[in-house]
């Protein structure tokens, strides 16, 4: 009932900044909600059991800075993460107390641009773990669909992907400039999309450890990105075949391809009040250099010149030499990223994880900063103790390819849908939900769908051509 809220609270002296429901435990008799605040506290609420409420970091002894993001660990009842403007990320157990004094820590592990500490205490207390990631605020983080990997975006402009249980770095990417503000995973866990202060959306391949495309359509910072799990690969997991397949009598012609299919679709929302829809097609994800130009383009000065007669994004993706270390880019990645071993600190979190049983084959995918690019490059000399990267030194490397070195996407839809900057984007089966700083939550109907559950303040219909 949109006219009668389940719960309403007014806070004084601090403002709510983020929240997350526990989808794993949600039931008719319990709705567990986390709320982060501008002064650093995290509140636990149960909207059904009204008397159940806890406040973590109440005295601000753990962290005094704004909570930027909170998230329950996938498929757990008690464990959650909270990131702060300090660049720190804390693991909490909702059933454990916070100490009466500031916590002391022991170093567990560290790598390029990050360190992980355990709380030094004779009895269990929060936080269980403290991550120090990059420089500046840790703006957002997201778990991969299988719950094993954690992608973090920071104000230093870096995307860092960790194997969460073993606390090891799996991959890294740098923004074109400015901080990264938002991050999301594709439904199959193959790709990570980020948005930030460079006004771009960037698609990074988890399996290949490289930037596969950038999208330019926003005129200001990108606040939210989200994949549409009901379009593209989720609907048709089999990529389109080349014309003249193996089952046909005639041999295939490598120069003739069927029109590119939409493999993935994702959206972005920005401070320019615009909503954009993007398509990732086979031509972008698995580029094949044109045979007539393949030998002349290597090292060519005019590598960014589009091929006449082709859309700009496709001409770039089909003609450009790929950055170092992308020899595998011509074929599709495996169905799922390689299995990852459970680290020696897994006992801190795996007691509640509902992962698949059985031993898994270990696959070494952990990298230092120096070989993330898989091209034998040394770490940039501008890398500091906490991972500060000199943009001028990494620009043009696998960490941050130049604009002309990767396909440049153009939005399928780019529409002004609010009067204030957009902050929320969510894809549901029958609609798209957006919210802005004006306080409005709007639902947008999909083609042929009637929005009955949310019935928002601003309804629209996405036509076949992407019109509102």
C-alpha cells in the first residue's frame, strides 16, 4: 500500500545514506534491513519485529566517516559489509557486539593498493575484518553473482576485484579520470560495468582482465549502473553463429556475419538527470580485426579512424588492434570464470556461506598490480603504499586504455527523466525503477507490460525504438 508506509523514522543529527534488505532471510515474519548513516553508524532493523533494533559503531569508535554503502553478504543471515568515506570496508556480524574501546587490529594480508586486518580481541567482537582499499572514499562495492568475488570502486578512480574469502586481488582497472562512483556485475559474472566522474560507463572483462568497451552519452557524473537481467544473454544464452555454420554444406565465409545480436543490456543514470540504455553486442565483446587492414594497423598512428560505411562503435571494435595481453579476445570467454580456491582466512566468513559443496580445483588468478595486464609490465612507478596511481603514467596501458584503443559505445536510449540528479536504477521483470535527489521514485513500464505493483509517480513505456 503506497499510501501507508510499513515503517517511518525521522533521524536528528545524522542522515541515512544507504540501505540494504536481507533477501536471503526475508519472509512473512522477518524483514531485516540495514541503514548506514552520514556520521558512520549502521542500524539493524526488523520491520516486522518492531522491537528488534541494533546500532553498530554507535560511539563512532570504529569509523567516524560517512557510510557510503552497506550490503548483506550473499546467502547469509548475519554477516554484512559497510564501506566508508575513509576508504575502509568493515565486515560485521549482526549477532556480535561492538567493543567499548576503539578496536585494535592485526595485519592479515596486503597487496598493491589494499590491506586487510583482523580485529584483535579475546572474545568475538565487531568488526571481524577491516579492509583498507585504495585512496579516498570507497564509493560502492558489489558481489559477483556466485558470491565469491567482490568489486570495489574508489575515489582514486580504481576498480579492484577481490576473491573475498582468500582476500586476494584478482583484477584492476583505472578510470579515464576522476573517481569511480558505481559498479555492477553482469548476470553471468563475466563483465563488470562502472560509472564515475569521467562521465563514462566502462565495461571490464573479469575473465580476461581488460577493458572491452566504454560508453559516452552522459554529460555529467554517472551515479548508478545496472544490468538488465531480463534482456539479452539471460534470454538467449547462445550467441549467434556465423553465417554459413558448420552444419551447412558450404564452407563459412569469414567476412560475412549475421547482424550482431544483443548479448547484454545495461542502463546508467547520471547527475545530468539522464537515463541511458546500452547494448553490448558480439562485435564489441569479441572483436575480429578486418583482414584487409590487420597487418597495417599495428602501431599505426591513425588506428582510431573509423572504417567508412560502418557505425562508429563497430568500426572501432572491428579495426583496432587490441591492447597488450588480449590475444584471447577473439573467442568467447568460458561460460563461467575459473573456479577459485578458498583461502586460509575463509573460516572468518564461510561459517554461514551457502556455497556449493565439494573441493574445487585451484586456479591461480591472483595478480599483483604488475601482471594484471598480463603483458609483463612492471607496476607503475606512481603507485603508492595504498595504491595511488598516476593517471598520466597508466594512461595507454591495460589498466587504462586510451579512448581510441577500445570500442566506444553510443547509447540506445538517452532520455532526460528527472529534474534533479538521478541516484537509483533498478531493473525489474515488468518495469524499470529510478529515483532522484528530488525524492521521487518513478517506475517505467516495459513494452507490453502493465505496472501493477509499484504504480509509480512517473510511468512511461519503452517503445521498440527505445522512446519513452
